[in-house]
C-alpha cells in the first residue's frame, strides 16, 4: 500500500481506497496465474528435458510482470531426484504467489469478515510464509500449490479461484455506471467507446444462448490498460480476460476443454491473432475436472476503428462457447468428432449457434426424427453418416441447428420445430433411390475402368508393346475393386434402412460380380507367357473384352437414363433407358458367341496345358462379366417400371 493510501486509511476513510485496491487485485489475479503456470511448466521441463519448452514470456508480459530474468526459469529447471526439482528463482516465484494473494485479499479487509476468512486460508500454506526460502521443490508441493480439485483439500489455486469470483461480485457492487449493459467503473471516454464496441458484438449474438446463464461483463481501467472480463458460463476454469492497451488487444483464455480452446482460436477470421503456446495444467490425482488449458492471444490493430471492429467480433463469439462441449458430444453420435466441430464452427460463423439444438432435445431430437422416418431406427451410438453419407449428414445437421435456433428466436411452438426436423430427415430418406442410383453409377464407372484396363493389357500382350502396363493394370484393378466394395457396403446399409429400395442390393451385387470377374481377368492377364503365346487366341480375347467394355459403357448409359426415368419423365428419357438396356443384352449375346468361337480356336491351336487354362479362365471371366451386367440391367428395368407405376 502506498504512503498516500496509508494516510487515507489512518483517517478512517478506507472506502475511497476500494476501487484502487480492486484494480491492484485484478492485476495480481493475472500475475498469480502466471506464477502457477511457471511452476507447472518448470516441473514438466525437468521431467522431460528433451522437449522444447515455452519460456512463458508472453504470459509474463501480459500479466504486467517486468522481470525478464523469469524467462529462464523453465529452461533452467532440472530434476535432482525422484519427484524433486531445482527451479531457478524458486523463492522469488513463491514470494510472488504470496504477494499476489495478499493483493487480491486486500479489498476484502475493507468490506468485512470475508477478508478474514481469506487471510486464514492464506496462512494455511506454509511454503508461502514470509521469509520462506526454498531452493528445491517436489512434485507433491507443485500439485499442492496449483491443484484445482477441492476433493484434495485447499490450495493457493483454489483460493485464487474463490477470490476471483468474489472480486467479480465486488466489481458489480462498485460499478457506478453501465456501458451497454456492462458493469463499469473508473473508465475514460475512450474506454467507454471500446467497451461499447465489445458489447455491441455480444448483444448481436447473445439471444442464441436461449436463457442459459452467462455473458455478464465487467470493465475497469487497471493502470495503463482497459480490462474487460466476461463470465462465459458456470465452470470455474473457463475464464476470459481482455486487456486493451493503446491499440493492442490481449486475450487471456483458460478452458477445461482443449478442443473448445482450439475452436475458440479458429473463430477470428479475418483478424490476425497471434497465440502463444497453449499450456496444459493438471491437478494432483489426475482428475479430469482438475485439468485446464491456457493461451494468450494478441491482436495489434492498425487504427482505432480496427480495434473497435475486433472487439465487436470478439464479443460476438463468446456465446458460441456456452455448452459447446455438450453439443459436440451429442453431434458426435451422428458424425465423426472432426465433423461435429465443423458443424459447430459453421453454426458460429452463421451466428445461429447450437443452444437451440440442445434446448429442443439435442441428440434425442435427431433420434426421434429417425424413429419417424426410417424402417430400422438408428441405435444410440450408431453414426448417421454411415447411412446418409458424410456430406448429406453434415447438410442435415447444419439445417437442424439453423432451424432450431431461428425457430426458437421467432417464438415458434417447440412441437412444430421438432416436426419440421422429422419431416426434413424423411425427405433425405425419400431421396434415397436417387442417391442409390448415384452410388450404382459410381460403381459402374469403376467397373468400366477395370474392363478398359484388361483391354489395354490384352492388346499390349498381343502387340508386344507396352507390356510393362500389364502388371500395373492388375494392381490398379485390385484397388478399384476395393473402392467398389465400399460402395456395395453403402448400398446394403442404406437399403436396409429405407422402404422400397431393396432392389438396389441385387442390382449392385450383379454389378460387383461383373467387376470381380474382370478384376480376376486382369490378374490372369499377368500369367500369359511373354513368348510362345497364341496370337489367334489373343485376338479372340480382344474381341471379347471389346464387347465387355462396350457392354459396360451401355450399362452406364442405362443407369444414367434410369435417374430420370421415374414418374413424370418424358417418353424420350424412357426410350433412352430401354435402348441402353437392349444394347447391354445384345452385347451379352455377342460376347457369348465370341466365347464359343474362342473355345473352338483353343481346341484347334492345342497350346500347352498351362496356357490353355489361363486362356480358358480369361475367356470365361469376360463372358461371365457381360452375363452379370445383363442380370443387373434386368433388375434395373423391372424396378424402374414398378417405380413409374407407383
């Protein structure tokens, strides 16, 4: 306390000191958290000397500690025994913790008995006593100082958390004015302008929290900088402190969820925010609730207007942190974790948020819609993207987040919004035939690639040029077969879930049989001898594979035409399908005739027995592929007519 403050206290006018003491307490709050981080990072460095440590310089400067000597603490920490560490300037760090706590307690000595309780707790920490000198520290002592787990007993860190909460309450009581809803005191006109900018962004999106507690804001001037604090939610370790000095804005952000911290850092486009290394802290005992992460972001504005714009943008992002992890976990039932975060990031940029989704039931809302619209409802934990596909699932979830948020904001009945979500999901499943045709078309394209590869291989063997392609084509055909198997799995999964699309299973099965035959043919093409091969037999095989390639091409045309040949389609579209279908059937007959001619050639040529088997198997596989395509096109025709009648 300064000499002037001492004189005022002796005169009995202590209340006038309170605003200044609160300012000092807020500074001390930032500084003691820096000291905690310094101890924990030093311990981590001592245990893992091979890692590249953070100096915590950015954190030190942001907290206002002007002692560059402390930047060498982490790199200088060494392990001296089992769970024992030598930490440079250790006594100075512990003294800093004590002095900071005393500064945070000082305002409460004026306000009443609460200050006595805080002082009693401070005296319960022997390592922080005045004059305490310590050269080494144990892992247990570091945990005892920095633990945030109340089940393990009191700690300086818990005392800081309680003091910080009490300071926020005191700030609200001290406030002598509000700026756009923020409780403020001791602000300059320039400060008010910046606070108003932050609050304008906050108010723009605050409505999407839908009654959830949080977003209370306080602001004051601490020394040479404006400090804005926002109580994001109810979690003790979820804290954001914003400092503005000149046109530089610093954000000190702590969170119990690393994923949410990374999400928050991703919300600042197009502003360039420099983030320090994220520091992870864990309380003794390894309790998840004792883990938190800290990062400091710095934005250097080019002009006052840019500074205001950034603060407004920052204020508009805070609401999207409320209940974020709960929303992520519920969305994770339907998509991969990375995609759940993508959906939440989209909701933040669109400013619809996720609280409306949670208010209307969250995951239960989607499961209810599935019960309504799907033959076999999804089980809890079964991902929706396995049925609809990734893109359509993401599209539906974005639609749900927008519809629930905007519906609640407009005051629509909850039951109506829930019914809309059911109807929309049913629409996705009603479009299943079109989607399954797209999958069938993608499979047919792979089938064409395999057929063409076999044609190239056989031509290369007969001509004796480009024979190096034969082995490569066999490898590529195997890869295409694997891709095709995934498409078959998609068709089977969706067909089980949706009414009146069962015929796609035999359709894609027949297609896949054709592909398997041709892929095996690519393998057999590698067994044809480099020399002493039969040119006549190879010409026969070329004739057959050319017909198979043509059949595959016509099958692709038939599937493409079937996409349009539904109720209401034109006569020309139906004719296109029928023409392509008939061509596939005709090509199968031509291939069958070519196969019989080749069989006669094999008997006449009488090649050696091993070559005979290779040629015979190749011809059989090509003929079987066209036969499978004929079966597939019949399945497509029968069910297309059923659909047209429906």
